[in-house]
């Protein structure tokens, strides 16, 4: 492409509102422009990089057996009401009405649309497993859109959804997706790490995030310096053991392990949906029995809150005779990790039942929200803390280190969360109706661009890994008025193109200083400069990343540029 005829508006100044390197460079180098807060235009260079990244993603998705489709961004509220998320998703969901006053949302994700589609089209086990994906624009009304493409309100995502008849089949596809993700991020040249992620109720091993390591990342990763252990700090275990409760509370005696009293049993008994349940515990206090069922509450008060738990607490006449004597609930327990929250909740429960506090409500089994700091003195729990640098790794191997990460991908075993709510069923071999088991898998495609820019950019500009670069070669004509330079550059613009290279040809009537500065800013991996020695057939080849340069004869150019 001739630069004189392209649209690459570069900026000399650092835009005032761009805080991080990737945002500054993508603006300055003419890859993106802001249209509204968190909403961007991809300029021609940005669009080319997007297409490169998308091509890699498509290849790896197809290789993993996923099939591409394209779903609508405009989604009717009824679907979201079916899943329940119309009420729980909160203000991040962009809601709108059509001219008939019917409610719609602009899709932040597509579990509802795809579950409805597959529910309607797939009736038999013979059509399963099925993995479908799309690359599409998503909308999330982020509270704080920032860092350019890293946190937009309109952004591009690759989202895949898989449907299964068994947990084993889900595990199989999950592993394939995990592999595909690793390949994608490796091919993008990134330094990344897959970490155990926060899945609230579903359990840490069933979800991983892919983190690009970067100082400006919003997540903290705890990893071992001697093994593969790595977790989002949100999911990393709390280290300090829970010891002090007995000073203030009555001693707990665990009479059933969670295994003995399953979540299925307890949630059925309490008539609550088992989907969010994390743990059930049965305690003996003096001679009374307290059953606690802990649920992750991801969407408390209309806001997504991590590691906030809610518990149903029931006093039983006896462990065998599951007759409910009294019920209460507590919520809004701070972010202190699953196991410790469970223990703390259990203690609250006992206090509630034995001492009759914290919203315990004998009549009507009404759920009452209880806040630890408001309704309890929580000072005895202050020893609880997150895992810290220098702690031994939870897998017993090595020492914990911290790093910052940008979440570029997320794989998730959904189970029957959506298929149950939306009645996505199939007929098994015996003609019986079964609920589909699901997984979902996302990549922040536009965020990936910024993550690459963040990891590779230097003080002079962007540095694109060859696999995703907007062009392979930046051909610079130093002086377009010098005939021998112009003729040689024109000739090799043609020849490099014929040899299969994508060439950006700077044929503009600009000063050499401007051309070189723009070239560094744009960050194409190889620069070929046609200058003073054009008459001898000698050009300069410079590698953007290493800044190595050498003079070569044009006859060796194709070999050198490869
Ligand atoms: P985050 O924790 O950064 O808010 P998320 O966990 O809400 O992300 P997911 O629902 O897991 O995001 O969506 C899948 C992927 O989409 C994420 O891994 C991320 O790469 C990308 N993504 C999510 N929100 C945004 C956004 N506002 N702008 C750009 N990319 C995003
Ligand atoms: Mg988010
Ligand atoms: Mg996240
Ligand atoms: Mg996520």
C-alpha cells in the first residue's frame, strides 16, 4: 500500500487523556481513534492488525473443532429474563427499547442467544457435542472505561460455546480450548500465563483466565517460582488459619463432612437452586445442630462482586431428621477467599442460632441480609489475609511470587446454569430427556491488540510481532525527487509484493526524519530504506525490534527480509 494514498494519521504529541503506553501508541501511530468514551474506530492499520489476530483465532478455533457463526448484537429482553440475568446483570448491560416499547439489550455476551438457538435446533444426543463460536462486537457499559482498547464499552470478542451430554465430553472440549488459547497467544508472540480464575460457585479448577503479563494489568497473579501453579489472586487461598473464633463463639463440632451431606441433598431440602451452592456443612453446637449452605453471590446488589457469599442457615432437630427449626441468612461477606468465608459464615450461623442475632427470623423463613461490620464485631477475623509474596506455594512446590496481568482470555465450564434455566434439553440413547451441559470460552480480540502493544512497544513506538503486524515490510523512499531512488523503490515495491510480502511503501513527499519517526511509531517488523546508495543497488534493512541494521544489495533483499 502506498502511504501517500492511505489513511494513517500519526500524531507527534502524546494525547493528554491516554494514560498507558499501548493507548498512547495506538493513537499516535494512527491505529485507533476514540469516538465516544470507551468506543473506538479502528483506522486502516488497526483494522489490519485486528484481521491478523482474527485469522489466527479462526485457524486455532477451527482446528479445535469449533464452528463459526454470527449472532445478533441486538438481543430481546425475553431471553435475558429467561436466564434471570435481565435482573441480575446490573448496569453493565446496555438496555434499550424499540419503537413499540419492547425491551432489548446490546449483547455483552451470548449465553442466552446461543442457548436458545441450540435448544430450538438440537434435539438428540447424536448432534452433540457441538462447539460454536463467533467474532463479534460486544457492548458493556463499563463503570470506568479506560486504557483505550483494554477496557472499552464497545469491543470485539471471540466467544465460543460448547454443548455436551456428559462432563467428560465437556472436559475434553475445555482442554482443547485451553490448548487452542495457548496456541493463539503464543502465535501472537505474547508472554502470558494461564491462571486459576474466580468462578464463584462453580469451583476454581473449572475456569482459567489467560493473563498477559504487564505492569499495567488490573489483575494480580500469584504464581509459584518452581511449578505451574498460578492463580488470580482473587482465587488464591487465604493463608492464615482460622483460629480465633473460639474465644468469642461457642465451639463448633463438625458432624458431617460436606461429602456426607451433599449440596444436592441440602439445596433440595432448603429448596434453593443448587447452581450457586459452594459448600454444605453440618455443625453441632452444644446439643443443637446447624446446617449451613454457602452460596457464591456474584451479583449482589446489582453489581458484580467477587467472593461475596451468602448462606442459608438452618437449625435442625437432629442430623438425620432434617426438620427445619429455624432459618436465617447472611450475605456480603468481604473478599477473603472461599474456604475461610465458609468457616466464618459457619460461625456467624452458630451465633445467629444460638444467640438469636443477625437477622435470624423464625417466622416465614425470611432471608435477611446481614452485614458483618454492621451486625457483628468482626475484629476476631482480621488475621485472615490473602496469599502473599514469599508464602509457600499451595501445591507445596516453591515460593509464591506476584505479577500483574491483563485478562485476554477466559475459559469456563458452565455446567447447566443456562441450559437448566432456559430448558435446553435433548433426548439420550434411551429416549429420555436430559439437560445439556455447557462450556464457554472468550477472547478479548480488541483488548489483545492493546496487550500486544503494551508488551512490545518501546519509547519510539509500536513493535509488532511478525504474525500480527499490519504489514511485513515498511519500504521507505528517502527522497522521492531523486530519480534513481524513486525508480529502485518503485521496482522493489512491486517485487516484494510479488514475493508475497505485504508492503507499506512510504512514497510521501516528506522529510526523511518524519518518515523514520513515523516508521518507528507504526512498528512494522522490517524497514527497507532506499536512499543514497540506490544507484549501486544497495538498500538498508533494519529490524524494528532489535534495531539491528545492515546494508544489502537488492538482489539479496527477498532472502534478507524473510
Ligand atoms: P474483566 O475482568 O477485564 O472485566 P471479564 O472477566 O468481565 O473481563 P469476560 O466476561 O470473561 O470478561 O469476557 C471474555 C473476554 O473479553 C475477557 O477475557 C476480556 O479479554 C474481554 N473483555 C471483557 N471486557 C472487556 C472490555 N470492557 N473491553 C475489552 N475487552 C473486554
Ligand atoms: Mg468485566
Ligand atoms: Mg475478569
Ligand atoms: Mg473473565
